[in-house]
């Protein structure tokens, strides 16, 4: 009977070994998200910060409003200058029309003087004076046309300046660039924002990335796009979630010290990224395991 007991124990050893290996993961890592840092492009006081940390934002949702008072005043000034230029253009156009009427009268008078000169009833001086008046009028029309072209050029410059101010005003209304969760606020209402300063950080939490590490021996058996199983800690044990390998590092690196033993730290490993759908259970920084 004692011998039979030994046989039973010996038979159970490989079975127990299989069960233990069944729960052993092929890679370990932590979850991360593609975080987006949203910075200010305009300078001024923050008059509204319309979201709080943890809020879910839709793409295009208003988040931060920077004071636009000075920009609005500048735009009004440019619009006033533009209206003044329009008035100048109308005045110059009226002058051109009046000059053309005078030129037509002078040309008729020149024709009459030419006939009188042929008949000997007009002098050469009268004829030359009339030619001079016509040339002077033509020069005035040309000069007025040049002034009008210059004013048109000023108007185009003002239009560009107005567009620039409008663009600066739009940059004072910061919206969410993607759909996701507002993770961190770096400014509060009433503070001064400056170009390049971060305002808030957000990320799309619907899908997280498990960044794990595999050995060189595992590398040949893994391909981008391959479906794997990801395990996380749960109240009832380990919960499994399907994932897809999105990226495999082309370069080897030393094993991260935070997740490996001293013996394993001397080994070279390859980083991989596994995309995992998130129903709310996954958090940034949470540990996870990968089973191929």
C-alpha cells in the first residue's frame, strides 16, 4: 500500500506541474495610454476652465477660454481703418470720373482748335496750350489711379491683419483635440497662460496599451497583429482580456529593473505594445501579463 501511495504521488507531480505552467505568463508589463498634452497658443488670463479632472470630453468640447479683450479691440481698430480706406477709394474713384469728364471736354476743345488752326483762326500757342492741358489731365488721372492702387494694397494688408487677429482669438478658445478623459489640469481659472505652457493633459481611455517585454527566444514566435491574451488582477483571481500586438521593438534593450530580478536584469529583451480594449477596469500604470 505504501508503494501504491508513492505511485499516486509520482503520477500527480507532472499534472501539478502542468497546472502551474498553465498560469505562467509569457511577458509582464504595465498599462499606459497615448497621452496628449494640450498647451496654450495665446497669452492672457484664463477666464474659464470648463472641465475638471476625470471628466470625459468629446472631440471639440470647449475646455479653456483665455481673455480676448485686447484682441477684440485690435480687431475693431483694424476694421475702422479698413472702413476709412473704403471711403478714400470712393473719393479717388469720384476724382477719376470727374477728371475723365474734363479730359473728354478738353479733347473736344482740342478738335475745335485744330479746325480753327487749319483755317488760320487760332494760333499755334492756343493749340500747344490745349495739348499741355490734356497731358496734365491724363497725368492727374494716372496719379489718382496709382493712389487708388496703393489704397487697395493697404486694404489687403489690413484684411490679412484682421485674419491674423481672428486666428489669435480662435486660439483663445481651447477645445478637446480628441475624445477622452481629462487626466491633469496644469492651470486654473484666473491664472495667466502663455504660449507653449501646458494647460491640461488628456488621453483616450477606451483602449490602453500594455507595454511588456519579451526575451530574444520568444521574438521569432511573435508577430505584429497577433492576438494574445492579457491577464489582470481581479477580485476573483486573474481576469483575461483579449489584446492585439501592435508593435514590436526592432532594437534590444536591458530588462527594466522595476519588473525583473537581479539575474534577469543582465538579459537583453524586446519591448512590445499590446492594444487592450478598456471597459473601465484598466488604469494607467496597472500591471498586466501577456499570454501568447
